[in-house]
């Protein structure tokens, strides 16, 4: 499949990819929820058996080292993200976890992760799982004998399959999955962007990934200060346009008169057909929608701000 269209506007029939770049942290034990409540931005009291949460994991300065899908799986809690972010989070979790009754392991070799989306995805997934998928609530989780299926979105229907089996058939490259995640405005932190941004700069609050009422957790003071004192100066935007391939951490510039000045940093990017780029970029939150933007050192590039599927607010 050629990556030449937006999947949220022209839904494909069936795309399946092996997410070998994703990893899993598995936590098990009687104090797991209590421990994670003091680590993650989400409210663990809201994590039921049949739905997942989005969250950030921060250092004591409030800078995010990972954005995560959080899900129950049997008696365990799974944290799912790119392996760069998983490695960073695992180190901090194991450092603090010695004080809690929770076992924390890198389960990336135990589980296989697959991304699935398209109009035929619900039926095909139910057939492979040999059971109907959970459809309610929003952000539903379907429990399997050896894993879980997270429903990540609709239009197109999108699933993240976490299973101990490695027999799921795939038909596409990982790039297509990452392109859809960019369209969703859902950031995944990679090695070039770890510990650089407070979660609100990554729009985590717009993805319902921050609880402002649950109490203390690592980085909470900075995150709360940004919300209640209006300190937020940057946010994440979706850019689309022409340009050479770029990687996370690359610089985006804006035109000011006859000159170009640094504007922000690429969080995620994919290359589409015909030298087209699609990316998530942290920029000044008051940037004008018609600002001319380009990738640094690619003078022929030209990028435009595209709408996100959610609203941003001051927090």
C-alpha cells in the first residue's frame, strides 16, 4: 500500500503491521496500582478491566520520558510504548519500585505487539481472537487468554493487539501505523525527544492522559503549575507538506520577514509518497495557522499546520 492519503479520510479495508519497535513493561503485585498512581499522570483509580488509559511518565522536573497506553491484563498492568521510552520508564520504575510490593519486568520478549486498522478490522480481529471484541466503553479493552486487544480509535477502526503468540498475519510496514497515530495527534516519544517536554506540550491533557485531581505523583508540581498559572508556551501541532525524510528531534523553522528562525521540534514524522511529510511538532502555542514553516537544512521543504482531531486548551 502506498502511503498517499489520510487514513481518517479514506479508510483502508485492512492494514496489519508488526510493531517490533514497541515494548511492554509488566507490573504485578498487590501494590501495583498504588505505585503507578505515584508515577503516572493518569488516575489509576479510573483504570477498569475493560478500558485503557493514556498517560505520560515524567521525571521530578515534570519532563516526560514516555507516553504510554496503560491496560490491565489478567492480574497485571501493562505499559505499552516505543522501546526507547519503555527503556527510560523501566529504569525509573525499577528504581522506585523497590519500596512497593510490585514486580516490574521488561516483558517486550514475552508479548508480541501488532497494529490493525481498517473497515474490515473488527470482523477480522474477532475471527482471529475467536471471540467478539469489547465495544464499550470508549477506549475499550478485550481480554484474551494470552493478552489483550486495545481499541484505539474509529474512522478507521484501530486496534493494538498484545499477545504471547507470534502467529498474527501482517500485510504492511510499520510506517502506516505511525502515520495513523500522527493523524490521531497521539505522540510517541523516541530517543531524540525524551525528557524534553512537559506533558501538556505534547497535548497529553487533550488525550485525557492527565488527572489534575488525583494528588501527588512525580512531576506533578510542574504539570499543575503549567495548568493553573498559565505557564504553557508550547503545544503540539500536526504539520503536513513537502520535504525530505526527517527523524524525531529535527528542527522546524518559521519564516519571519526575510529570515527563518527556529520554531520547534519534530516529535514523530513519516514520509509519504512523492516527497510528502506528515509530522507532529512542538511549536509556540500562539503560532498563527498560516505561518510558513520548513525543516531546517531542507530549504525546499514547505509545511502547513493541519487540524488535530481534538481541541487544545490552556492546560
